[in-house]
C-alpha cells in the first residue's frame, strides 16, 4: 500500500517543475486574420418558410390519418376474431 502511495507522490512531485504553456505574442492576430471580416447572414425567404410549414402540416396530417386507420383496423380485427370464435365455438368452456 505504501509503494502505491509513494508512487503517486513521486508522480505528483514530477509535476512541480512544469511551466504553464503560453501562446506566442502574434497567435491571436493570426487567428483573427483567418476569420471572415463580414458576417454573411442568410435570411430565409418567407415563401420558403410557408412551403416548409405547409409540408410539415401535410406530413403530420398523413401520420394522424394512418395512425387512426391502423387503430380502427386493429379494433375491427379483434371484433372479427371474437365473432369467429363465438360462431365456430373454437374455445373451451369449463
């Protein structure tokens, strides 16, 4: 146990002489020189937003329609199965 603690202490002591890294004096100037000077803000036209909203509404409406149709089909399928079981007495009664 002491060897592990001594090992950890040796590692921590080896960090004592390390100096903090400092960037060159002209590094900030080089970075800012590479950045574009003007901000190119692209505005989305209103007509495109209207088309996007219409398309999203159509997709949502189709999803709701398919979901409702699928639920009705499941309900009809269950009732048809129950009718078949009752008509042909395919279940056991005690």
